[in-house]
C-alpha cells in the first residue's frame, strides 16, 4: 500500500479513499462468492451511479416502486468495496444487486463465470470531471479542490479517487469478453430513459408491464429522485458529506462542463484524452 495523500491510498495500482476502505477489504473482494443470478452495477464515479441504482431498485423492488417500503437505495443496492452501512452482502435477497467502482482486475474472480450480469454505465468525461469537482467540494472524505484548473490536471493524471477515468473504461471494455456485460451511456439514458429502462430489463431477463415501466421511468427522473429521501443520498452520514455546501444530486444534465471549462481547458482535455478515447467504440456525447 502506498499513501498518496491524506485522503487517498494506492493499492494494486488503484486509488482508494482512506476513510472508506482498506487493503484487507480489497483483498477479501477477490474471493467474494458470486451467485449466478447476481447483478453488478459498475461505474467510474459521477457517471450515473445513483441514477442506475435507483432504476434497478425500482425494477426489482415493488415496495420501492409503490412507496410502501422506506429502504434506502444503498441498503437495496450496497457497495462492494465501500460498505457504508455495514450491510452483510451474503444475506441480501436473491437476485443480489451490488454496486462498485472497481477496475476489472479487482472484482471478484467469480464474475468471470459469464452468468452473473454486469451493467457498466459510462458518461462523457468532461461532465464526469465537472461533477467530480463539485462533489469534492461537499465531500468530507476527499480533498477540497484549490481551483478547477488544478483539479482538472489531477483528473487528467489519474491522481484522484478511483484513478484514471480512461484506464477504468478502457480496462472494462478491453476485457468485456471475460464478463457478461452491458454498456450503457448516461447520455443515452438522458435522451430516452424509457428505452434505456427496457434495455436494462431485456438484459436482465426481467419482464415488466407497460404500466410498471411507466412508473419506473417517472420515479427515475432527476426531479423525482431529488425529492425521494431513499434515493437523494441525504442519508449519508455527516462525517462523509457536508450537505451545507451542496447536494449529492446536483444537476443531472448533459453538457454542464460548458458552464465551467474554458476553451483552453477543453482543448487541453482533448489533447490528453482524445486519441485514446477515439479507439473506444463508444460515442461520448458532450451535449444533447
């Protein structure tokens, strides 16, 4: 283990939050016993994680959908490497839905059985950068940014939590044949949420009535999520998030990077990332 700074440590080539996990937990993940009907949601931070957590919870839990159960989305779909509420993952009801920011090489070995399904949600990296910058401002467990330009350079160098965005998405795509995986973009979900919900259902073999699909779509809109105390992450402890400085669910839009990045910063970003991004088969929409 290498201490990166007072907030991060590097272990097995990946940056983790010091206050949220440990090398021992990361080591235990590798041998975590996988069940064939498990579902994993994998993302790089600020790529639509909470949104997709909510969609999956609405798809699988009627009590979440009809409002009869007051269970937070993190309890429904807990984290693998960051166990915030000390949930015993082995006791989750089947099918278990589990969330993670891990790179492909640190996930449980059993995920390579190709029966367990993985949904990988990705987002235009300029919006990821901007969302992460604002998140750092409210996070107690992460360094408060000096300014946007300094933070952007750290992001471009992978000197942030969960390391380099490009390495994360490249790694998962390059090794896609090792897993049973669906790639879904944040922008695709914003453009046509209903089609995205149906795509997720189809991948998971989950049949829902038209009415239920409509209900899922309605409750998965940004405004609905911000108003839902089970989903808006306001339940996160104050020693992790300072909500006096802002909300976890901030804007939920495409193209917000244009409101903060200068032309020079955008060009600098493109210079560092563009060549490798163009080798990926994904369309990274910078606006809708």
